[in-house]
């Protein structure tokens, strides 16, 4: 799903779509590629673009990959096997940090073995590019149209139907250009968390403010407790 990019993304994706076609030797015909490419004529933002992709997706499993981030080549097959063997409908994996040149930064993020809805309120445990859920078991979801971290809001919705289980293997990479513990502007940290609790969870302002503070503490403690060195 391309949100009106100005580079050659679409042409590269169209090439991949062509490469994804399979020829049937018996009929000498080509079957349609499983890769689907869509582009917004004008930029519509992440929530609208994600909802378009989710609406068009036809697979049993829904997985996410944002611009700049990476999956390991075996990520999908390992995660699907993990879900099918255990009967899980909602899972995530460990991930490592890479720089803008795709070099490992030496840190890997883990998390809780089982994340409940209450756990998610305390902290966003899942990296966007690590999540997968079973759409046949849990249904289709829409991404909330909030300014930042609409993926967190989506996980909150999914976690109301199923707990999220950790596949304890590093199968994805998050691209970051700043230091792991570099502080973002405090206003930004407060604003997006408050919006999740007040708008998505529909909580009153007082409770939303309290949960925002607790969530900020939880995010810091996650980095302290669950970041592993891989060098």
C-alpha cells in the first residue's frame, strides 16, 4: 500500500508483483500474483492507508511491515507455525534495532510471554513489524484515525478478543536513527498516550491522565528490563 510516494516505490512493487506470478506448465498460463499493489493518488495518511490494505487483504493471517523496517526471510513461516502449533490467534516476536544503513545497533527488544489487554494498557509491548493475528478467528479490524501510534490503538482493539503470545526469537528489525534512550519531546510522549486512552479506550480525562503517566513509566521500564545486548 503506497501512500502517494514520490520515488520509484510503485515501479519496484509492480516488478515484484510480476515476479510473484506462477506459470502452470500444463496449461501454459500464468496465475495471478499473490502480491497486490495499491497507491493513493493523494496522500491520505497512515490510518486510511492501513485500512485500505486491511480491507483488500484476503489471507487468513494479517501481518504488518512499515516503511524502513525489515522482516527476517523466515519470519512469516515461523510465526504461522508457532500460531498453528499452539492454537494462538495473536502473536508477536522479538526484534532488533538497526541504523539507517541497516547495520545492527547491538540491541534486541523482548517482552512478556503473554500480553493481556491490561498489560497493554500499562505498556505497548509489541513492535509494529512483529505482530500477526488470525483474521478468521478474530475478525477484521479498522485502524483508529489518531495522530500517532494508531498501531497501539489497533493492538488494544485486538487484545480485547485474544491475548498476545511472544515467539521468543528475533525475526524483525526496527530502523531507528536516534539513540535508544534519547528523549522525545515530553509533549509528544504525553499527547499520543493520552489520545489512546481518552479517544480509543473512551476513558474520562482524569483516568486518561493517570494511565498516561503509568504508561510512560511502563515504557521506560520495558527498555530497562527487556532490552538484550546481541554483540
